[in-house]
C-alpha cells in the first residue's frame, strides 16, 4: 500500500441514496491508496440533474457522467513543493448505479474505482491519448488490486 499522505477530506451527499452504503471511512481508504502527495479533497454525490448541469457547464457535454474532477492546482506553476493537491470530485449516483449493474459489479466496487480514478485526475493523470490511458489504467488496476478489488478493465 502507498504511504499515507496528509488528507483533508469533505464528503457531501446532496443525493443521499449511497450515504449508508458508501461511508466516509471507505472513501478515505480508497483516496489514501491513490494519493501520492498531501491533498484537500471534496467528494460529492449528486443526482443526474446536478451531474448533467455540471457536465454541461464545465465540459460542454449535455449528459450526466460518472465522475467529474475539478483539480484546482492544475496549471499552477508557482506552488510550493509541499502545496496540497486541491480538488472536488463529483460522483453521479444515477450513472454510478447504472454502470455497476451493467458491469455486474457491486456499487461499492464501482465507487472505489471511480474515487481512485478521480483522485488520479486530481493529481494530474489523464487519459487523453492511448499512452496516458494505458498508464492511468495500469495504476488504477494496481491500486484496486491492493484494495482487494478486481481489475476494473477486465472484460
């Protein structure tokens, strides 16, 4: 497992459907596994309406997506070396539940994957091209295996 980095975490459930299933301690464990530096993160569970509005406003895409990451340090060149990664990670409950069912995974397993995915985005990882995607998927697969979950990309 990775070294525990300092984490300031806020978890918000404006869509409370998963509040009892996806707990703050589980989220903290998933984040710590994927955290390579100190961080200040907010995880927010939203419904399809809010997810769609955010995706439209910030990405120009008119649909709710599973996870959106707003990385606030991105492009900052004058940050001190010890500056924490700062990000909001938005999870859309409707999409998350639908995808979990379609992929024959538990909601917990799929949420763990999306949290790890979002945390990696917050730290500058991306999947815009094949090389970046392969690197990011490899890291996700390794981290999720350490957490006891199956390869999220296995068919």
